[in-house]
């Protein structure tokens, strides 16, 4: 294959998580055992240092009718509100008829916060069900995949373009990036929010590697992509959301100088060798050590006769469950709030999903797969903690 960013053919295998089902393919009972499996491997480009998957599950399979909802988690909505308020205050507070385009807009949670600030809003969301939910909520949403062709058909430019948690999903990477350049006003700002590979490695959060995430960016590598399409990052900061994400501010090349905090983040990547292949090989070794530790813990708790439920059924949790081989021999069920996953089963491991508000009794232990919302989960479950229910975080980063 060619590198998804720079087209080089010089790619090295860094992390091999075996053959896995598409992690968002939650199953009906009649589908158990029929789900397809695909290679899940991260390769490293010797030329531009971008980490990426070497196999692509078609976007129509993964995003045509997925079940992830942005609005389910309060802390994510609060993060989106803060981003919208910051963008407006810094760049567009006094602008009349300001506009925002959200790529991968999901249920319209991010757009809602911009609309409150007086923006004309437009979302682009490929999931039919979720695009309908957004439109029903008053957030104008186009049910399509975003690319340069759609931009030409829209025939509009925007003050703000937002892409939160989608820029590493892109099969049509260069068409999308060029479409952003075309749709961004000359004075516009593109806000790109993405899982930070440097922090994924630091946190040992390997479960954030899955088929929907085709690319794993550091600042150095995403800037190669942006520059190729006439765009440049001028500011960025590390947010605790999802265990460590970059919120980057981008505009047309030559329009703004980089800030001191962006320069500092770039230097930290150099100092920590974040873009070197050896860092990825060491990460792979640490994943296997983590697997052994987690299986030992779960096995010991089951031997004590304890009941263990999975907390959350996030897509990323299926990477961990499948790679570790954690099924119903350890977890009785996965406990969820998202009603779109009611009555379904996890792909690969076939663990049943139950709704949190329908549990007759809590378990002895919650094995927390939705670890990126640690603070919210612990705050919401203080009564259970006081009763002696243990919350075990297989991934346990700081400040989430």
C-alpha cells in the first residue's frame, strides 16, 4: 500500500492486534458468529512518520448507519460548548451572519452550541438514522459523506469548519482535506479535533486503535497533510477529552503565525521521539504486558466468585475485549446508556448489552471500558462505590 498522507511505499509494521471484527458492528442475536473479521495492524511511514492502518474497511460499512451518539455523555457536550465559545470569542464575536460547517456532525451536539452563539449551522453526517435525529432537533444536516464533490455542490464558504473526532476516519483523505480548503473563507478557521497519538502511547490506550481510525496523528504528521493542501495549523492545545486530544486551529497557508504553545507542543514531540518507529515497537511490547495483567486480575476476581460487568459498550472497548480474549467467561454483560444498543451483543466476544437503568442489581466489579469518561463515571456512581462496588479501569490515564 501507499502511505495515506504522503504516498510513500516505505511502511513498517509497528503494532499487530490480529484479526478483529469491525468494532461498531454491534450484533443482533441472529447475527452472532456471522460477523466478518479484518486485519487490525498499524504501520509507520518511514518518509512522513504517519501511523496508519494497512487495511481499510469500506466507509459505507462503517458509517452508513452507526450507533455512536455525541449527546449521550455530558462531559463531551460540555467540551463542545467550550470549544464553540472559544472559537467565537477569539475570532468571530463581532461578525454578522457568521456560519459553521460541522463534518461528521453526528446528532448535532456541537452545532447546537454554535447555534446558541448566533451561527448559521450546517452539518454533514453519513449515518441515516443519526442525521434524521439531528434534523428533527433543528440542526440542518446533509446525509452524505463529506468530500470535495459535496463542497462544489454546496457552493458555500464558512467562517468556521469543525471536524471533531472524524479526521482520522477518512478514507477519502485528500478529497476531504481539499474540500475543507475550498469551503473555508479566506479569514476562516478550521477547528480539527483528533486523538493524539503521543498521548495514546503515553496512556497505553491501545483500544483507541480500531478500523474506523485509519490514521493516528501527531502534530508533525497532520501538518504534513494540511500543508499538502494549502492549509497550516497556527495554534493547538492538548485537551483531556477522550484521554488526550488535540484541538488544533488551522487556516490558509501564510495567513497566521504559529503560537508559542504550538511551537512548544512540536518541540515536545521531538524531545520524546514521538514520531520514531522505535517508540511504536516499545508500545506494542507494553500492550502485551497489559494483556497479561488484565487477564490475571479478571481471573482472580472470578475465582473469588465475584460478578463483573463491563461499564459502557464503546467501540474502542471491542478492540481491547477481542485482543485480550475477554468474553462472557469474565464479563456477564456490558452496561450502556445509549438506547441504540439496547438488546445487542458485542462483536467478536458476543457479550450482551443491557441498559443501565434496567439493572436489577449492580455487580461486585465494573470493568470500565468507557475509561475516557472516568471523572463523570465516578461522580455519577458514588452511591455504588460507598456500597463497595469496585470500578476497575484497564486504561487509567490522568486528567480524564
